[in-house]
C-alpha cells in the first residue's frame, strides 16, 4: 500500500524527469544549456506579466493533465533565446517556439516512461484560463546559461497524480522487482556494438560565422568548465559525468544516469 509520502516521492520524481526532458529540449532549441529544478517555496504573487499556460495531456497507460504556467516576459526571453534574436514586442505567436520545445520534451519524456509505465502519449496545447486553482502546484526554477533563474509553476490534476502513483505499485506486484524488459530477448543483441559520443557543450552559430571558420578558429561553447559532460547514444542523452584521462585518452566518469538505459532498447 502506498503512503502519502510515497505519493509525494513518486510525484516529485515524475516532475523532475519531465523538467529534465524540458531542459534538454530548451538546450537543443536555444543552443545554450538549460537547467530546471524544483523549488521548495515560491511567491506567485510577486510574478509580473500575464500568465501563458500550456496543457500537457497524457493518454495511454497514464492519464491526466499537467499544466505549465509561464509569464509573458518569460516567454519573450525564451522565444528570444530560441529564435536567436530579440523581439520588439510580445504577441500570441511568440509562444509558438516555446510550445514546439515543450512538444519535443513531451515526446522524449513519454518515450522514457515506456519501461516503467508502458505506452504513453502526450499532447501539448496553449490554453486560456484553465481551472488550476485546486490542482497540486509545484514551483520550478528554469535557468539558461548564466542568466538569472526564472520561476514557473506546474499544476497536476488529481487524475494524473493517481495514475502515476498507483500504476508502478500495481506493476511491481505483477512483475519481479527491477524487471522492465525481456532479458532473454535483450541477450540476443548484447554483443552488438553501438556508437556513443561525449558532448562537452553546444553553440548556435549563424551560417555566416560557420562559413568563416578556418584552421585556428576558436568556437566558444555555451557551458561552464564545471558543467557535466553528456554521454549520447543515437543522439539521446543517457548519462552525465566528469571528463577524465585514461591512459592518455579521454574518458567519462559517470555521475548521473538520466533514465534506465535499458528503456532505450524496448521502445
């Protein structure tokens, strides 16, 4: 039987994983590293600007609705970063780059849930004046590069909370602990070699600057020297860690696994 503390733990883990997917999508769209973290407290009344809210609707083995609330100054900052140039004024179309980034994050996030929940699909829409007053509110802080943290609010409806809290318990009772795929089938391909790569950072450049690159050119990456290095498999971040030297070669000391690695092979 799952307690309230267990419910809270599962819900926070779910939110954290969605935040990681959104940060990864924003990083890819804007060309600078983004991070999202759960806040323990947040003064919503201190926020300025009109709310800009997106709904994330889950279907399949998870059902329910998740809302992300930004403010229009924040959406302008994000749209500036994604488009690579400043906006003179804010209008409804400026939310489209952010909606696209959230949709990308939603697709990746739903794929990452397969091993734990089964098939899950999601749809992202911008909504006006949703009924969020009585929903569970979780504050987040989003930060891109060296900019100041940007507070935003997440809201989960009771149907989604019940779904994410009860399904793993039901599944765990039906399956041996830790078994989320068929090990016999996976054993058939364990000797297949895969190409993996390390990503130290990214940089978004206009075509003009790319054409000007020559021997001796320096491309500055949009990350700090102490930021974690990312390990990619088929373009997906599967782990993060610290760069090390092993017998004169670069290596990676893994400090974080972003999701169960086996889930990449059962989708």
